C-alpha cells in the first residue's frame, strides 16, 4: 500500500470590523468616549454583544463554506485586547482553540490591528508590533507561525493611513508600504520565505502604495472582477482590503471576498447591495462593518 502525505491548506480571513470598541468609557481618546453608553453613539453592552456574536456567526458561516474554521482571523479597527478576549471566551468561539495576538498602538482614534490563530493547527513562534514612521497610525503586526504542514509562515497585518483625517496623505501610505517591504526583506533574509501581508490598505490595487508593494510581492486581489469590492463608496465598489504573498506562495494561493448575505443590505441610495454598517451617521443600524471580509487560502 502506498503512503500518501495529506497536504492541508491554511485558511486566513481578514476583516476591518469598523470601530469595534468595548462599551467602557476609559476616557483615553475621543472615540472611546463616543462609543460608550453615555456617548453620542450610545454604544451599550447589548450592542457590543450583538456585534461580537455576529462576528462569531460570520466565522462559523465561513467554516461551513470552507469545511473548517479559519486558521487565522486578522482584524482591523478593534479597540483593544478586551474585544478579542470576549470573542474567544464569551461567544460561540469559546469552544474553539483560538488564541490572541494583539498589541496596543498609538493610533489617534484608539483602534488597533490584531489576530486570532487556531492553536490546534498553528504554532506561534514569535510576534511583535512594528512601527510605521507616520504620526498617530496603526502598527504593522507581525506573527510568525509553523503550520500544520510544518512550513513556516510569516503574517503581516496592516491598516494603512486613511485618505482622510490626520495622516490622510498619499506619502503616508507610501511610507507604510516602504516599511512593509523593508520588513519583508528582513524576514526573507532571516529564512522566512513564506510571507503573507494582508489588510486594509486604504487604496485600490493600482494606486501608489499598493502598486509599489505589487512590484515586490504578488497581489492576490488583482484577479478580482471590477464589479466586486470590499467597501462601497458613492455607489461604487472599491477593493481596498487586499492580500500580498511572496514567491513560494504565489502558486496555489486563492483570494476571495466573503459576500455573506447577512453582512449586506439593500443600497437604497444607489443600486444593488452594500455592507450593513453598525451605524449610519449617528443612527444605529445593527450591522457589523462597512467592509466585507476577505479570505485567503494558502497551499
């Protein structure tokens, strides 16, 4: 009888969950005050719990489609570690083997990136936040793993400066892109050849910073149809949540946008559907995010 080696894929989800704050007013920043029971958003424990349960539901919905829960779930716009701890201890995810990687950043709005990883399929070797030389923005989160196939995998979670607000300049995103590529070069030189850089880049694939990254890494999002995107702006879909991989991951990696029905609602101002946000202006809309999640399957 022949011996067969079973090669398992690694499934990674990224999602900008749009202002996923806890419900405490610690007074650390203006957004923290706003997203509290007495703040202008009237962000209550009940609303927080509803959003957390909906995030959990989304991951289980993805598991039904993929045959397994994601090995890694990376997030943008979480306030702190409390949010992630609640997800893995107080929702249906408490029955899983998810563990947390998170560090506080110096973002002026008080939002961070972070991730969950499945300890039954991945071994965390190291993690660290890496600064971008731009004022008041999110760090790049580096997490280094050994996968179920005994391969190395370096994951870089990004949330580049917005086009609006304090750091909303093209050169800020270019600086972030240059920093990301510098980190990738260091990883490659250290023997970490399998690299996945994903996140909210606040640009479409052909814009300045993403085009720069694409000259060094393969942008898996490039084959996405023009009519698809992760965020809708004035009736048009934009693809600002993307995934880049290094050479060894180029063949066999797949990228998709998770267009899950309960994450969408009718676009009454334009045509078709749009992501169902938690708030529309000051009005509570009971959704999760203005972004759709993306999913990357790695060989």
